[in-house]
C-alpha cells in the first residue's frame, strides 16, 4: 500500500529565525546553531557556529538524538542530516526538523531522505518558487512512499548502516593521516629553507562551461562529473556532456581553488573541473610533498594574505609566492606514503558510496 510521508511524521517544524532568535556570533557561547551550509558541507559539530540564542527560548529547538533535518531552501535544497547524539545546538529557519511516529524508525527515515526519488521530488516541488528553490513542509510531506514493517525497516537500517560504518572508519583514518602529514610539513617548514612551489609543479586551470549546461544526473554515457569549488569540500551531483574543451582530472590528481574559496583543495576526485579550480601536475614522487605543502600553515597564510574581493574572493596572485621546503628524500618519501594511503582510502570510500546508492535504490 502506498502512503504519504505525513502519515509517519509526528512533528515537522522549521528552526529559529537566523537574525532575531538564533544569530551566529563571533565569540564562544554555550550553544551552537546548525545551518544549511553545515549540512551541505558535512561540517563537524565543532565547526558549527556559536549562537547567542537564549536557552529558555530555544528549548523546543534543541537537537536530540535521532532527529532528522533537511534543507528547505537554496541551491542545496534537500540535503539532510541525521543526529546520532544529543547536541547542544539549535537549528535555524532554513532547515526543517522531522521526528517520525512509532511506525517509522528514525534512521530508516534518514536513508529515505537520501534517495534519488525523494531528492528529485523535493527539488521539483521547490523549483516552483519564483525566486529561489524553496519547499513548504506540507508539500514535502505529500511525498508518496511504501513503508515496510518495523522488522524489515531495521534490517534495511542494519544493512546500509554497515556500509556507512565502513565509510566513516575510512574517513577517520584519512583525518589521522592528514594530521600526521600536516604536523610533519609544518615542522619541516620551520626548520628548512624553501623554494618556490611552482619550481617543482605546474598549475592547470579548469574550463568554465556555464550553468545552462549542467545536468543533475548522468543521462547518457557521454555525461561526466563536473567539479566546482564547492565539490572540493562536499561532492555534489553536477554532470555535463563530455567534449574536447573540458579539462579533466583523475582521482590521484591534486585540485586547488584560487577563486571563491581560495586554498580549498582535494584529492580523490575524478571528472572535469571549472575555471575556479587548478590541477597540480608534478612528478608522482613529489605529490605527497606538494599536497601537504598546499595545506601547510605557511602556504594557507600566503593564500589568505593575497586573497582579495568583497563578495567573491580571488587569490590567483598567491600562486607565484607559494613555497615548498628543501628537505630530505626520507621526508619526501614519508609524505608520499601518507598521500598515497589517503588516495587509496578515498578510492575505497568512492566504491562504498556507490554500493550505498545501489542499496538505497534496492530498498527504496
């Protein structure tokens, strides 16, 4: 039997006004605030902004274990977050909180919110807005679905959850590897002389295709992933048709942005990339040195110092001033090993993410 989502939802509310009741402040308080960007960029709790909201006024908006959240407005409409623990945080009015009734397991709901069918529905309904994508709670809850019994729901949660656990473990491994690499390179930079980074590598600028050519999902074999600056932080789902003008990257290429979010970089992505991104070409033996150098305190400060602009930052002038340490072959080898392990783990994460999508398609 086909139901509507509203048949399984006990509570659905938007968050606190972001200006009046839960403004973000630049000083530490006892309370944080979840925003759309935190969900879309998969920010950790410690990176959420502090808010000056009064605890007595926001009691009904505190984030509790098993709460589900979904972005209701903007370009990232439909992105979701599942709270695994109670968090000393509220959420603002760009987000909807969903709490299911006893007929629906909260984590099962979280997987439903990640399915292509639900995301397509939300985006289609949201696009009816005259200005920017926006979805009303009542419209979202009209989503039609089949819901199995609690026992089968739990089986589905356990199956997909096991893949999520593997992904999370690999992400944690990469965080540790990154921490080791950064600690190593920062120490090296303080004790050795440096050369220009461009003396050992080359920066290849991406190609801008224009948003009118974007494809939300691959519809044919010629469609490839198109990477923008935001994808260096959290991979989206933009594709374009393949053509000769595109500049492409492999999953072992280092990508770095000098526009929009100067200094943001990533490795482990594959496809074509936009003009705000550069690919770093270098001797494979130096890849680790370069990857950790562009993330080092030294070079991130150089990029920040040469960034300019009001609404959109630009830092192309920083390229010629980037540095690389003159260090031993042992250090270079160690950094390369760390980098290669990160790439290897990211490949496994990509495979597991595809497996998760297959499971979502199977069960939903």
